[in-house]
C-alpha cells in the first residue's frame, strides 16, 4: 500500500483581533474546495474542549500550544492538512511546532495594536481596560513577532480575500499544494512506475548500477 503524502500545518499567529481565525477559516474552506482533507484547529475551541482546566499563564500557554502542535503533527502524519489560529505568544511555541511538523508554514497576521483594539471582536481589550483581565497579549504579556514567517499579512492594509489568496499562493510556491496539471502529471508518472513491476528500491539499485557503468 503506497504511503500517504503528509499534510501541511499552517499556523496563523498574531494578536487578538488581527484576523487570524477569519483568514484561517477562509484558507480551510479553499483547501476543502480542492477536495483535500483539512482540519481547522481554532485555539479557543480546542482549549475549551481539550484543555478546559488550563489558565493563561505562560506555563499554561506552553502546555496548550504543545497539545496543539502534537495534535497537528498527528493529523498531518496521516495526510490531513491542518489550519491553526493561535497567538502562541512566544516564538519558542511556534518553533516547537515547526520542529515537530514536517511541512510547516507560519503565517504572521499583523495589525497594529490600536486596530486590534478597535475591532475587539471578543471584547477582550475592553475587559482589559476595565481591569477585569490581566493576561492579554500585547498589553500585559509581550508578544514575540515571527522573525522569518513564510507569509506576512498586513490586515490593516489587505482584505480578507487578499490574505487568503496570499496564503494559498505560498502553499503552491512551496510545493505543498499541486495545480490540477501537476496532479495529473504525478498520477501518470505513478501509473507508469506501477506498470514496470519494480519497487522504488529496486528501481534505485538499477539506476545506480547503470550510473556506475556510465550509461546515465
């Protein structure tokens, strides 16, 4: 049985209100429309169901992002493309996920703090202003911006559609997604290989022998 190609893990990081979840959902929808297996691991939903007892200290955030990364690498191992929207405050949290996942794309969803505070879709910044919470990224806890993300989105300057398209284009550019033409060519190549009756290892040995004889 041929080994299934591993899925890609796309981690959207940025401050609350930057647009992570919205863009992640858009990318997940595009992947699904291509007929690909995809799982959207929104950090808030996963936390509520998988880690309801965790708080928001750095230690708790470390554990939550560790669980997200582990779940992502497990799903991707079996060919599922995984979309994650999670602040992951420290670079270490995202670097750990990159280390664990063979195909990993970091997307920095960037918007000025003032813009995020104006949007405030969950009322988090308003609660912080009233003194009800004291653990908000970018205000109480420093957020470590990615140094070399595969994709950098400025959501104060780009539309949601433009952001989704930028991520999709990068996935094609990196070879994690294939165009219909590339998929057809790969299928034909696989069929041709299957018809010759050789395993990949046998084929490699033959090629090495021919190379040693100077034929290739």
